[in-house]
C-alpha cells in the first residue's frame, strides 16, 4: 500500500520503520525543528531524522499537504501533535494510533497521565481520525500492562510494539474490521509543565513514585540542595530514591549522594 505517515516523537520511529519495510511511503509529515537545550540548538524531531536517513519525502509543515501529488491509500498518524483539517481528512482514509483506553485520556499526554494516576493497564487503540480530537470510532484495541516501576519511556516502548501489531493486522485486511463508536464519558489530558515536577512530600509514597516515573523526574530540595529525583522504587511501603541529580552535577545513586552529606540528617523539601 501507499502510505503517508504523520508523527513526531521518538517512540513513533519503530512503528514507522516497521511500516516502511512493508509498504511504500510516499510522504512523511512531522513537526518543524525546535530550539533545544540551554543553547537553543535547532533540533529536528526523531521522525524527521529517521525520514532523512531513509531518503523519504519529508514535510515539516502540514501546510505542505496540498502539494503532495501522489494519492495515498492510507494516512497513518501517531503522536503528531498537529490538528488536521478537512483537506487532510478527506484526502484518504486517516487512521490514528492513540495510547489510552478511549474515551479515557484523550489529548496530548495519555501515557504520562495513566502512569501519574497509577493505572495498571492501558489500551493501544487504532481509530479513525475525525475533526474532533481523539473522538473517532475504534477499529482495534490491544491491552498492555503498566507495571509498578514502568517509566514513561518503558510504556512508550510497549506502545510501539503494540502499535506495530495492530497496524499490521489492520492493513493486512482493512475491510474485515468494523469501526466501533467510543462508549462512555470522555476524559481529557493536558500538557505538563515544570511545576508538575515539584514534589509534595505530604502525598502518599505511591503518588510521588508515580509522579517521578510519569514525568521523568521530581524536583525538590534535600538539605537545602536543589535536586532532581530521577528514579525511585517502593520497598516495603517506603519510597526509596535510587537515582538523583543535584543541581550542577551529574546523576548519581543515592549512596553516593549520602556520602557527600557526611552523615548529616536528611531533610526533604528544605
């Protein structure tokens, strides 16, 4: 089949790579390069880099869609982050991978929200694209487990593997699948900011653990030192810090950090 692929984030790359090995990719759409890091270096998206490496026709603006002259059989969308208008939705059948148990967790951060809320499993849905965000009928669902210590990256890897399975199954025989309307009241996610990383030590240890593994870190002070807590575990009902990064230093394990305090009593949030 002839496919147009639309996506941006790194966990999309394995999915698109699997499709490229079985289908003809006539175009790839991704977000334009963004300034990254302290030096604001203009950096292409992971999908951008992948498409260039394969020599695929690359577009960094959805405004370029009408310049595509070859008609695709399907447009496959995954973690693109751009609203699609009628000119795209009506050009070919648009299908989308969304990693949540729809209609639960529509919007930009379904994986992080599921982890933050302590969900133990999510659906990877293959759905029809519509003008309304994440509201399309669902062709296929594949449930994946979210384990207690899974980080956002861990779950993204599981989503990638499941997405490859459902896309292969659907594209092998698309006419055999019936789109099922979403059932239930939708809930919506939001984009997270640095403020969401600040740890409230009055919360339950599971909530703090979920916060760190969902957002990639939790920010706090320990003995007056600004730190990012990068990894935790829950052992016998207690939160154990395994990896952290003091301001201006490289990541280190908890024992190394304690050694640097020279036996001083630990004070969290101070």
